[in-house]
C-alpha cells in the first residue's frame, strides 16, 4: 500500500511505513517468521497454563443457553469426573 500525493497520478509515490499505523509490539509479531510465531505461541500457552488459565468458557448470564441451576463446581482434580465401574466375574 502506498500513499499518493494529490495530483501525482501515481508517479513518485512514497511508501507507507508500518511504524506509523501499527503498535510496536504488534510490529515485532508481524516481522516474525511463521516458525518464530509458532514457537512464541507455544511459550505463551505454557505461561497461560502456569498462571491457571483454562479453555473452559466463562458463564454468560446474558446467554439464552445459560442455565444457572445446571452449573456446578468442576471436579476437584480437574478431570472429567467419570470413573470406570469394575464388576467382579466379568
């Protein structure tokens, strides 16, 4: 994308600098290669998990699908809460 001075008809156009429009932190991200972005994303996910982040959606009381009576605390160990049943003689 280039800026065109008025009346230039496209001749002598000057290039737009990304620094003018993009936050410096985002600019660093855009300048990374896809492999570098992937590695940084993995680092960010690890940090998110260590800080107690969860991918479980937060309850939304404004949603028509929010049923407060069905909401409950998750299992203490963070697992699904489903246990296999052992039967003798099977």
